C-alpha cells in the first residue's frame, strides 16, 4: 500500500481549516484558508473499523515553544464527495 502526499501547506498558518475524511479504508486530508475551497494534502490507506477515537493534536520538531489553539472541532459523517471535488 502507498499513500499520496500532494505537497506542503503553502498558506498562512495563522488560521486554517482541516478536513479529515475516512471512508472505505482511505483517509483523505484537505485544507482550506477560506472554508470554501479544499485542496488535497494527503491520501493514505487507513484501517477499516466500526468506529474511531479522534481528536485534535499538534506537535513540533523544534521541541518547546509551540502554541496552538484549536476551535470549531466537529465530528460528522463522511461527505461522500469525489476525490477531486474541492468544495
């Protein structure tokens, strides 16, 4: 199995949305700076399960000093959109 990382996030990290969708053994990660357009960041195999334990987490390779604020965290059913649908 392989995964597909389409590139680094190249926008301001001062405020972003992340959308993580798991369906049919695949995890799709998308990002947005405006909440309207959702380019693909990564596509990877993910174990199929009856349920998942999820939550926000962040880390830094630089060790101490990282400060992150998470807001508007929601868990919803997968959207069922096509792979290249950026909405």
